[in-house]
């Protein structure tokens, strides 16, 4: 596979700017592929202790990390799985719950062996860790994943060493960092612009400030997209828990921010919402600070899920998209969220 030439053709076909830093990543991916999937038996034997089963690409928001790894992933003929990390961990916890008769360590081993039957390579886009329960088990989980020679590619806007920075009981997360650094080829993609925000996006669906005028615009568009649609009282069932929503119109949700971010909801709840959505209206997005960082973290998770499922949004906000304030602990992660909001609220995104 001549990855570089294929990538150059891909960029030309899609009218993408070709950047030398992206080419360096493509060359590294080509070497990664050869080491893991395209070796003779002798080379595999000679390099068995040197091969890196992970490829970890970090970089700021909107620099093209996802575009590059999507391109690479689509070319792979091997058994593969692209999954949001939140969904992957939900699958893991479900497996452990359904196999309560075995202890946690044997559960991890059983989960990974079952995974091995299905995939040769996993892809986690925009990887981050915010959940303390996940943080405490990732070391053992990924040690077993790499022991089984499952390959894993990551994109993240956080370097490996800074993952779960300032998180609770971070010392229990450090074994995971050590494993990723040992088992992965790390690269950073440096480009001085955010391609998402530089596409001349027309943000007609991100309305600010919170006043009568923005409320009028939201209601006008809401009436347009829900015309002739039936209003239902929507009840979602998440493993026996009931989530109730009063404004649901045949795939269109209308929420207040507090309705989904000021309650004890998480990725599994947001995934269920996304599965039932094709458009979402979100009202009264606030600024964030250290006093409402929990709500901000839920909002980040919500947007991650919505972005992964490609669901367009219309939002009313206290501040414009470039000026939303953040809590200190989440400021770096929140850059990705605001970048994604540029795309999700653009009139070009449907």
C-alpha cells in the first residue's frame, strides 16, 4: 500500500490543502502498517519485541487528525472497528455486568479475548478520559489488549502524558499512560489553523445572546422543521432507568440546557438520545466556570456523542461561540467542543 500517493490523490480529489506535517504523519502510518500487517514471517519474528501496536496522534483541534486517520482506516482490509471511546467503555461495563460470576481481572481477560475474535484493529477518535471508574481500570484493560496483539489507533487533542490531568486519584491512571507510551508510536500534528472554523461556516444556528430576538429566531426555525410533525411525550429506557422529554417531534428534540446537563446523566444516556434524534434544539447554554464544571463536563460528553452521530444542532447561548468561558480544569478539552460546535451549528451541516 503506497499510502503517501494514495493520500495525495485523496487530497486532490477532495480539494484539501496538502500540508507537510500531515505528510509526515502519513509516512509514519505507512511504517506502522508495514510493521503490523505487511511483514514476512522472518521480519515479524525479528521485530516482535520492537513493534508498536498503538498509533497515538495528538494535535490541536481542527488540524486534520480525524481526516488522516479516517483516510487510513477506510483503506484497511483487516477486521476493524471504529468506536467512540464512551461506547467502548459502555460495552465493557455491560460485558462485566452480564458476566458477574467471574472476577474483574478474569472479566477483563474474557472481554479482550472476545474482542480479539472480532477485530484486529480498533480506532478511537478524539480520545480522552474523564471518568474515574474508567481511569482506574484502563491500565489492566489495555495491557491485555496489547498482549492479544490487537492494534489500536487514537486521535486526541491531548498528549499521552497529559491525559486525565488533575483527575481524581490520577496515580491509579498512570499505569495506563506507561502502557500507551511503551506500546504506541506517538506523533503530534502541528498546524496553525482550525480547519473547522476556517470553512466560512455561517453560524445561523448558533444564536446569542439570550434575549427576545434570539428566542424569536429559534422559534421560527423550530416551527419550520416541525411543521406537520406529531408532538410526543418521549420516554427513553436506559437499563431500567426512564428519561422523560416533553418536547419530541418525530426525531426532533428540544431541550433546555439544564434538562440534559444539570442532571446526573452520562454518555450512555446521551447515546440513547442520539439514537432517537435527527435534529436537536438546545436552549440557554451558559458560560462555564469552576462552579458549574460538572455541567460543563456533561455538555462536553453530550457534544462528543452528537458529533460522532452527526446530528445537527440549533443553540441559544449566553455568549457567542468564540467567547464562551470555561472552567480552568476543562479549558483545554473545551477547545475541541467549541470547534465541533462550529460544524454542528453551521447551515452547511445537515
